[in-house]
């Protein structure tokens, strides 16, 4: 019997022929044609849109202009800009001409960005007024190789010149031959506990990951607010959109996300766990403030009872919640960090499915994900068709280091053979993450190897495992577990605005959680902080702080 959300064999056969990112762009353009592809706010902050054909025309024009300026294949072009339609065109234009894209994280410091641009040996930079100071610093830095600087507000003129060249018969960019093994991107990691490294991803790496992801998932109209420099966004939106031939709204400001969701009615979007937890907590906070908490609980009780007998009325019972999220939201694809299962269960109860997955930049990035018809709450799903996963040196609970092998695995770190050698065991990438695989093939993420707490009694403790328990306390906003003087510390940032008695309650609530843990995993020291933890630009707590 065909599963409800199963992808058609015809589509899988079609997309399996795609070997490069240029293949994906051309395939999607032919399929999408004059249908809407992107909706966005233009420079005047007025809603604008482009069809698949219009986007492709602009990509070719800008890519040809790159060629006119000497970026004629194998050149490294960095993108140093905030989310926008122009960012996307700059990125696609780099790839179709056989150049190498370096998408930069503009939330980093000027010094770190300059360091990455120099270490990455970029030949050109796409920038905006907001990032001009980085360009000024880069130009005065020893080792800078960049010779061309493309200012996004000048894109109309660049595209005009590029199109004129195409009209005159210039086909250098549009006819550039791309091979699967060609380098497509150099992506610098966020570096939560150490210096960033330039991950080298080929066309084969990213394409195999996109094709595999699209062969197990489905989707319709979307809204995009993840940073465009993040590989999660590429698989979740920029390239999967070409295969699924659906349109997406490009959100340029997170402060407008609620308004944008209600305006553009997404059926799905990709997000980090913080977004999911924020949505879920806001639902309950609103219910409490409006005096509807008991009504919401009653609705859940009725809905769960109906679900047990095969009757699904979730989206009718919780219509108000669904309407506040645009009215059509069905799926949130979640990755980038660990998500507590209570949020998966909670959102599922309201009629919105969290598709939890696992990945890392070095794997282009997706490795595993749940499917709409094949999932386990609390897991990060099964491996994608493009790769294999195994657990190395498992303990008595089946927990060991996660290894990955497949077409989506990077070729190495740029100009860093020592670091590359350290993370490979033959063809297998040593992820540095701990996990276990159950009898049904679902991967359960446990924690980072580099965060592991090793006690003097020889016991190993994953801090993330304990954090997952502690974050379930209603008033705990953030928590970090670490080792000090052979003791397990838990440091908290609390929601004292809504829970004035949070500090007084914390000891007792931690004690209850301790009672459910083995003695060697119990928290023995509590600290409360007055400010949020410092985070990376991908919203992960910086642990070594």
C-alpha cells in the first residue's frame, strides 16, 4: 500500500540523474518555467517576485558579468551580505559558471571574517553597505588576494552588462562544463569550541544530499529565514525548491517573521530548535495570559482520545493556533542542534509535524532525518539514501561515536591536511558526535564527543543528555552542564519574569530529575546566571565560555 507522503518513483528516477548543482538549477527552471519561484521585499521594501525563468535569466547575466571581470571558473567568490534575493542570485551565478562560492556568516566579528577571507584565498567578494567595513579592513590586510568587489546595489548594472554580452554571443558562463567532483563551496564552520575550518564541498557532495533529501520528503510553499550562508538552508530551501518546483518567501528580518508567516501562509519551513521551542512556549504563554489554558488542555485530551481510535481532528480543534501560524503550516524541518522530544510531541498534538534530523556542515549537511510516514519522536531519523551511518565502539547502552560514509561527505578542510586526516578513518568521517541506533534503524543523538564529561571513577557522561532533562523544567530558559573539580555543574538562565519564584523552586525540581538518573550522572552543583549564555551565530551556546 502506498504511503500517504511517499515520493513518486518517477520523480526519484528523474532527480537521480542530477549530478551537479548546475543540473539542479537547469532542471528546476525547465520544470518551473513561468511559475512563481521567489517572493521578497525589494530595495524599496515593496513586495516583489520572480519566476523560475526570470531568476535563471538574472543568474546567467550576473554569472557572465563575473566572467567579464576575470572570474572565469575555479575562482573563489565570497558572499558577504544579509539575506536577500540578490544573495541567492549571487550564489547561483557563482555555481553555474564553475566558480567556487564562499558564503560568509556576517554575524561574526570583522577580524574573524577577514581571517576567513584571507585563509580561504578568495578572489572576489560580493558585499553590501552593511558589510563595507569588512571590505575596507580586508583590503588593508596582508595576504588578501581579492581583486574584485561586487556591490549588491550595483547588481542591475552588472546584470545589464552581462546580458549585453550574452546577447552578443558570449556563452562562457552559461555553457561552462561542471563536473561532479568540482569544488562548489568552501564553508567555514561556526567553531563552538575552537577555530573555524573551511569545509570543502563538491557539486557531488551537495547534489547527492539534496537529491537524497528530496527523495524522502515532500513540500509545498515555504518561508525562508535561516541564514543563507548555512548549508541547512541550501538543502532545505535553495536547491530542494528547484526539485519540488514550489515558491518560497525570502524573509529579510526575523523581527517580522510572525507577520510574514501570516501573510505568505507557508506549508513548511526549516528552523533550528530555538524557533520550535519559541513557537511552542508562546502558544502556552498566550493561553495562560488569555485565560484559555484549561480550554487548551481539554482540547488536547479530546484530540488524543480521538487519535487513539484513528480519528484525526487536530487541525480543527486547534484551528486558532494553526491560523496564527499562517493557516497552512504542516511541517517544520528541524536541525542544527538537539531538540527536546516534548516539543516534537507538543507540536504534533497541535497538528504540526516536526521533521527532526541530524547533520553537519562536513556532510553537506544532512545525514539522517525522520519521514512523515516513518518517524520516531526523540530520534533524528534514518540515514538518507546518499550515505551510511555506523556506531563505533559502543558502550553497554549501544552509545558510541557516529561515523558517516557517503557521497555527501566533504573532501576535506581547505589548506588543512592535518585537520582533514584527524577526522577521517579511511572513507568514514568521524563526526565527533555520540549516538545510538535502535533495532528499527533510527539514530538517537546523545551528545558531542568533545563535550564529554569524564569523571575520576572512569564514568563518561554526556552533558547534553542531562541538559535535555533539565530544560523540561517550565521556567528554565537555558541550561549548560559541565564538569568542574570532578563534580557535575548545571548553570541556568531562568524565566523569572513569568515565574518569580523560579529560584526558590529550582533546587527541588533538579532534585526530582536527579532521582531519575544514575548516581554518576546527577547534578551536584547549581549556578544561576542573570544573563543569557553567549551563543554562536547558529544559536548554539558557546560551551568553552
